[in-house]
């Protein structure tokens, strides 16, 4: 490719090369045509001239020609005979414009005219010698337009030559034949001069014809090169376009095959086969990726719940979707159980069969820890004989394992053709993913059972403890209030200590009962339009009666308009009392507690602040844990159960709010919680809420003991 020239297409390159080759061929062919045509014309004219000269030589008698040497001989019979014969020849051939004979002169190499029939015109343009009665005189030299070399050749044999062919007005043919004696020696020459103007015209016409043929051939070559290049490059262009389309992801692209069974068609067929293979492969890959996405979606959905029955239903439907088959089942054995007693299936019609126990030992022996496609005989050996009542000749079984022990199985039932090609591998992956989720769900079921037992115990114990505490409190109140009893100072102090201890025990029992309700999911929250201004005002009324309420200034900064929220007023009062009580207990004498109500666009924020010692930053996230108390002696002096903030968090979360703390050592603490604004109509249909087990795990999770409040 030439320097600086842009890249050519294959089509343009082929056109250029075909046109170049065609042009060279046309040049050579036209040159040969012109040369051969011109040679043919030359031969034809020369043949006529030579024939005329030979005929003239045969008409001249040697004796008569020898008798003519002087002008006087022109009157002799010999001269008249020669003139008569040659005149007849000239009349028969009008193209002869000059005919004369020569005889060797006395000087070697010289010639002299013997008989001249006269010239009808001077075609050569060379001046003739002086004429006598229109003829060359006898003995005069030949005309100068007759080449001397031709005369010498003529003595040996008949010769001819075409002269000045490039000039139509001067073109002529000169032929020379020897006049031979009886012995064969040449005694003279016959010179015939014929006009070649027609030859020049025909040669010029031949040149025009050749040029025309060349131009037509060039046009035909250009058209042919265009056609051939298009014919050759069209399959390649189609192939290139198809390759580009495939590179962009359009695997349905095909190239046209004409059926000529040549190499290009073979290439197109091979490409189409490749495209079909790629399309089929992509279809399989897309289907496999879709099943993998579905596997991941179902696995994520199953892992998102800890409710085992719901999880098993999700997994059963997912097994059929991921692996194929007509229906699917999943069964999990209970902890410490050696058989699967309950199954979940994708077809509700098989519910009666899904209570058939399946020994884990049989499953473990047949599956050997791997996902397998079981025949009906192998189903019986694995303890799955109840599946024979369902349609399908094969069962794809994948074991569910926890700590290398089989705890259940995933089963897809159907005919072999109904399973996907990668069903075994997908089933194995799915079983591995589900095993962890099932293990977590089983563990959660155990935790729930233990937690229910604990909550029941706490509830029963609290009720049993509260009854005697109530009797003790009533008895102490009677002892103090009855005037019939008189006490010493020490006795009154002991009774006061007993009353305080009973009050603390009663508060502890109350907190434990609240926690039990929250953990059991039965702590009811009744949403009604509530004024936070009113709740804070009521709390301020009870401040003097709270522990540490004397000698501490309490200030509430409330908006002028009522801050209306949708909440349970009793429970919010419980939160406020707990936060204010903590602030009072941990404030320094003469300190100040502030209650701020901050208005936001969609919620209200309540902030309870004190000027106490503060809380270290590393403990702020943990103070809302259950039974989390400050280990410092100052905290222990204030008392508390370690459940107050945990209950506050549970109540606020039940209201869909947030609660958090901010503090700086030596400067005090700030406790915040938020409640959504009340909107007319928006909260009218809002159902009552209750604390669930999930809230228990997130809100009342026991933390590692470390300093904090109650």
C-alpha cells in the first residue's frame, strides 16, 4: 500500500487489480490487432503491386526490350508492342499511377529508363526528371522516389516496399520485378508505382477501430471487474457483517449461502454452523445462569426467615424450579431425631404422604453424602417408598447436612427428560446453601423453645414473688401508719430500709414481667393521638416523688403548639419516667435536668439531658442491653435492675421510632428518642402493635457486662 494512502476495502482492491490486468491485456491485444491489421493491409497492397510488376515483366519480350536504347527506337515495333502490352495491364489496374522499365547502364550500378508509360500523378512529392511528351526519356535515370536499394533487390527477385504510409497524401507502394533472359539472368527491371492512399485510410480507420475496441474493452473490463469483485466480496462482506453482529451479541445472525458448493459457500456454511452452535450454547448458558440466579434468589429468601415450615415450603418450590422435575419435596429431621417425620412439598395434593417417616440411616447409606438420581428400586432402599405413589420414574435426591451429618433431604421427582442437564450439580449447590439456612432455623427453633421456657419461668416466678411482696409491703405500711405502735429511732430506720427494699423488689418484679411480655410477644401497644406536651407535663408533676428528685432543677422546653403523635400514652410515659429518673439519679446535687421537644418534618425528637458524670463512648451502644449496669460503686449506690433502658428501647421500636444516647465524660448525657407525627387519616387504620421475638433478639439482646445505666 502506498505511503499516505488510506486503507482500501477488499472490493476496491479487487476492482483495481482486475481493471489493471484487463487494461494491460487490452493494450497488448489492441496493439497486436493494430499491428496484424496493418501488416495484413501492407501485405495485400504489396501483393497487388508485386503481382502487377511480375505480370508486366512476363508481358515484355527480352528481345524487344533489348532493341530499345535510344529515342529513335520509340518508333520501332518493339517499343509499340511493349507499350501496348503494358498499357493493357495499366488499364486493368487503375491504382498503378506509374509503370516503366529499366535496363542496366554502361556504368556499374547505374540504370536507364527503357519504356515509360507515363505518370498519372506524382504521389511521392519528389520532383521527376524532365519529361518528354509526358514520359521519362529513354536512358534517363529512374525517379528519385524509387529507392536504389529496392532496384538492387529487384535484380535478384521480385521486391516491393510501402513508403510514407504515415502520410496519406504521400503513401505509395513500389514493386520491382526482373526481366529475365532465356538463361535466367536479369536483363532489366519493371517498376510499378501504386498509390497507397487507400491503405493509409484503412490503416487510420484500423487505428480508430482499435482505439474504440480498447475503450469498449476498458469499459467492459471495468464492469466485469466490478461484477466479479462484488461476486467475490459479497459473501466476505456478509461474513464480516455477521461477525460484527455476533460480536455485539446477535447470535441469530446468519450469512446467505447460494448453494454453488465453492469455497466461499463452504465458509458461509461453516460460519452458520458456528453461529448456531454459539446460539445454542448461549441459550444453555442463559438458562443455566437463570437457574443459578433463581437458586441464589430462593436461597437468599429461605435464609431470610428462621421460621422452619415457611422455609421448607420455599425450598420445595425452589428445588423444582432449579432442578426440574414434576414436583419436589424437602424434609428435615428434628434435633436428636433419627428420622424425618414431616415433609414439605411443591404439590399440596401430596400432603397425606408427607408425614411418612424416613430413617436418616437409610438416606445416608444410599446417597453416601452426594446428590444422586435414584431409580424406583433405590428409592425403596433409601426409605422413600412412599414416592412410588407419585408420578415419575426417577428422584433427584440431595442430602442436607450439618456438621457432616445428614439432617434431611431435597428431592425432585419426575421422568429423566424432565430434569435439567445440570440438575445434579445445581441440586448439590442448592442443598449446600440450604443446609446452612436449615441449620440456623433448627437452632432458632431450639432458642425459641428455650426462650419460651425461660419467659414462662420468669412470669410464674414473678407472679409468685409479687404476691408475698405485696403482703410484706402492706404489712410494713400498716406498721408505720398505725399509731398504736411506737418505735425507737433505730426501729423506724429499719422499717424504712425494709420499705425501700420492698419497693425495689416490686419494681424489679414489674420490670421482669414487662420483659417477659416483650419476649413472649404479648406486650400490646395501642396507638391513639397523643400530645407529647401533656405527657411531659404529667412527668414533671411526679418528679418530686422520683428517687433523687429533691434538690435537682428540672426544666422542660416545649413548643407552644401541641406536639401530636400516634402512640400508646402509657408506654411513652413509662419511657419518659425511666429516662427522667435515670437523669435525676445520676445528676450531681444542685444539678439540672432538661427535657427538650424538637420538631422535625416527619417526627418529633425528645431529648432528656443531665449534668452528671457522663458515659464513656465505647459503652453508648451497649447501655440498652438487658441487665447491663454500671460496675462503678456510684452506679451501684443508685440501685436499678439493668432492665429500664432495654424496656425503653423495646417500646420505642414497637412505635417504629429510634432511641440513642450521646454523652461526654464529666459533662453529662443526652438521651434521644423519636416518634412519628400524627396525621389525620394516615394513622386511623394503624393496627395495634406488639413486641415480637425478632424485636427481642435485636432490642433486648444481653450484652457482655460493662459499665452503663439501667
